[in-house]
C-alpha cells in the first residue's frame, strides 16, 4: 500500500520503513559500484573513507556533473584501485533511503577483465576474494541480498531503508 503523498516524509522512515513512496522517490545522490570477477574470485575493497568507511565493498562512488554512470564506474575503479576495468556491463540498480533523510541510487556494473595491477590508494585497499568466501559480515547488510545475484549472472533491482548501518527493510528482485 502506497503512503498518502501529503504525509510522506523520508526522514520519518524509522517509525515505519514501509512509508517510503518508491514510486515518487528521488535520490539526493547517484553513484556506481563495479565488481571485477575473474577465475572464481571477485575484486573487493576495504573502504578507507567516505560512506561505509571501514567496510568491505566494491569500488565505486558518486557521479560527477555531466558524467554518465558508465564513465563514473570506470573512473572510480581507476581512482580507488589504479586499474582500468574492461567490458563493464550494467547489471543492477539499488535505491537506498536513510532515516536521517539521505538517499542514494547506485548502478551496479560487472566486469570480467582489467588492465593494470590493483593497488592500495588513499581511498581503498584491494581484496581479491574467492566467490565462496565473501566476508558479508564485514559488508553493508544489503550486499548479502543482491551480490549473489550479480555473481550468478542475474540482473536485479533492490530497495533498502537504513538507519545508520542497520537495514530496516528491503525488497530485492532478480530480473528476467
């Protein structure tokens, strides 16, 4: 059931996560994530700063003015790991509403090749991880819901409500 648009206030999600009106929802920021997968492993990062600092994730970040999501994904991988991802393909869309009012939409990409050697930067520490040993307990709670879909080759969409690091609600769907 959609909430009454007259009463909708994203900062009130904590009281009832179901109040997010996803039909009219607009993110404050747009971002990307890009995962390189090769030979039974995925290239993850431990974030050193920004949203999710200290957590393990995929390389990514916010779009810059005039940039496409594909350009952003490739730029962020270069900045965070010093590599050039090749053959990146858009696979998913994630929408996040935080109870403090912040919101972000992330476009998720998958690449199967790259140039260069992943290096630690001011932003991230590279972590090659076996596909059967992904440390979900050190990641955002939502990752365990959609990352397996990405790694299995599925396309997907997800919507999440968070209070800080705590996931309050979610809806993740594989697309056919």
